[in-house]
């Protein structure tokens, strides 16, 4: 990779960081971890022990991000405002966590 490409990559990275809602991403990862804990408690995750659950949730999130990178929908927003799907437990849990979350402090522009 040339120095110019590396510089462009660094600039793109910084722009992508600005696009990510880290609070919402963290909430989603917590919801995923809680669901994995429930599955682990019921013996539905195989030989995964409780201490491995946070790492498994982080790995799941990473794999999902890689899928987003390859998804053609990243070029067009067909969704409008996000609404939880009626048949998605994770969506419902994330929506519930959004309702109880304290809005981030916004400084005046």
C-alpha cells in the first residue's frame, strides 16, 4: 500500500468512526451477551462456559460488522426509521434498552 493510500485509509477510518453510534453498538452487544448468557445457562451453547460469553458476544459483533461491509444495502437506506421487528427478540430487547437509556449530553452548536 502506498503512503497516499494509507493516508486516505486513515481519513476514511476517522470518518467511519464519526458515523458509528458507539452507545447504541454497546447496547446491542450487551443485549447479545445477555441472550448468550441465557442460552449458556440452558445448555444451548455447547461447551461454552460463563467466562467465555463476553468474548463470544464480541466475536459475534465483529462477524456481523464484516457482513455489513459486504452487504450491498450499505449504499442505499431502504429502511427509514428503525423499528424493532415483531419476531426478533434481540430487536425488542434493544428497543427496551433504548427506552431506558439516558440521552447523551449534547453541547450547543
